[in-house]
């Protein structure tokens, strides 16, 4: 990640017109720029085989290749050993002070203007071996310029990319602002996100120190404020309390990509095996639980459901729950067995049934089940119950029967 200490979206909005004026797309304009910086030069077309590194002290741009020519000033020869390139330059004394650092930081940067990736090759030609990928959002450092090619470094990758699909310097900075997400990290505890860019505006949310907020570049910039979002909340925070970073990446070598793919496949395989093992364990547990249930008689099943539904109720309430089960068994509208009624879909809480059966139901619940099976019915034939207060009906303990 390349860190920019100012609000990039504000900086971009305030200075886009300056950036556009400084972007020069032809050899003629490039030459004019150099003439302005250095005085009267004489130019003579010439094929050359050497490159002289040029570092203008007052510029914050990138000198890409110009047409093959030699620029002469007195006894000094400045030679560009490449063809068909442009100059993207800007004097730092012509930009606003808060942008000077950004221009200096991006002076030697390269980005690929592609949707997916651009191959980095071992030599400066399209037939050479591909060794890495400069992906959309990745930033590289310009090492040298050749005929239509840039030599770059990014991450562990080093090689050559076609200049036709790249932007450099200020243009790279502008492009990054367009395609890369920016985040505002809070420097203080209790940062307030406000509805509008005003200290008098409504506070929408308060976030803790270190929270990473997404910068909303589509919102019109307001001096001293940063438009952000956090989850479903969108608003403004004071710029002085956050650090805004642009999230960029680095190129990946083909070896790294292959290793990452292999690691992802291995992780997926392990996750699949873990899921399979968990499923087998769950099936085994379910089978064991079912075996416990299948081995239980009606008294045990009824006592277990009484304990689950009314284990903390008084004895009359426990008998009443057992009676509801038996009333359903005899009603004709439900299954005609204790097991069938208890395990009817969505009727009773049976998830703990096997564990209660394994430990054995409480003595009071066993006695209540025996009474219910014998015909005792405090409810008078009712077939439903809920927590008291949720419905009108017969109240027994904490349940209402209806």
C-alpha cells in the first residue's frame, strides 16, 4: 500500500485541472517542456545506443522516451535512446504545497491501464518470456525506458512492460485515484461520523481508534472533511483525525501465482475434508441419538419431553404437559403414538432428547409421565400450551394451555 498522508479525493478534485494541463502526449510538447526548463537547445535527429539518466531538479514527473534525437546545450549532450514516448512533467513550485509530496512520490511510478493484468516480460519485446503480471491496481517503479517499453520493478517482479498499456508519473497518480479504493484510518478514539461536513451536524456513529473507513470519492470534496462510509452509515469525519491511504498492490511473479494457486487448492481440499469429517461425525451422532430414542419406551420418551418443556415447573405443570401429548395421541388429528406426537415436525423441542434419555429423566418427570399415560389430565383435554401471558387460556404454572 502506498500511503498518502492527505485526503487523496480532496487533492484530486482540487488539482485535476492542473494535472490535465501538465499531461503532454506528443514529442513536440515534450520538447517544448524541456526547452522551457533548460533554455535554448538545438536538436538533431540521431540514432543512439546509450541512455543518459536525466533527473530535472524542479520536476515531479516522469521522462518517458522521446523520438530518437540528441538535445544539445553548450557542451552538454542529453540523449534519449528510445522512440515514441512522451514527457509527463510538472514543476513542484507550480502546484499547491499539499500536492508536492504526492507528485514527488509518484514521479517514477508506473501503472497498467488494463482490466485484469499486463504481462511483465524478461526482455523488451513481445516475444520474450512472461515472468510476472502487473495487475490492475498494482504499482511499479520505473527503472529505465526503451523503445516502446518500460523496465520496471514491483514486489519480487522485475522485467519489461509495453508502454502502450501503461501510464506513468502524474498520469499514474490520476489513474490510481480513479480505480483504487481509499481508506481513512482513525487516529483518535471516539471519532464522530457526522451527517454533514459540519461540527454542528448530527452524529451518525462513533468509531474506535484504528477503525478503517471507506473513503467515498463520489461525494463532492469539502475542505477539512473526508466523506466516508462504515457499514450502512455514510457521512463525514474531520480530516485532521484520520490518515487517508490509497490501497494499491504489487506485481506478482508467475511462480508466486502458481504457489498461491496451489495453496488455495490445498486449503480448499482441507476445508472439503474437514466438512466431510464433520458431516460424518454429525451423522454418526444422529444415528447414535436415534438409537437411544428408538430404545426408549413411552414412559421414558414422555418423561424426557416433560423435563425439556417443563422441568422447572411445579408437578401439576409437568403432568399437564404430559397430558397435552396424550390428548394429541387420542385426538385423531395427530399421530397415534407417543413417539409420533413428540417428534412431529415443529411441535416440541426435541434437540436435547437423546442427552436427557442417556442421563435419565428426573424422578418427578417420570412420575408425571406415568400419571399422564394413566389418564390424569389437569388441562381438561387441551392440546396446546405456550408461555403464560402470550395467549388467553388455562394458566398452570408458567404455561397457558388452550
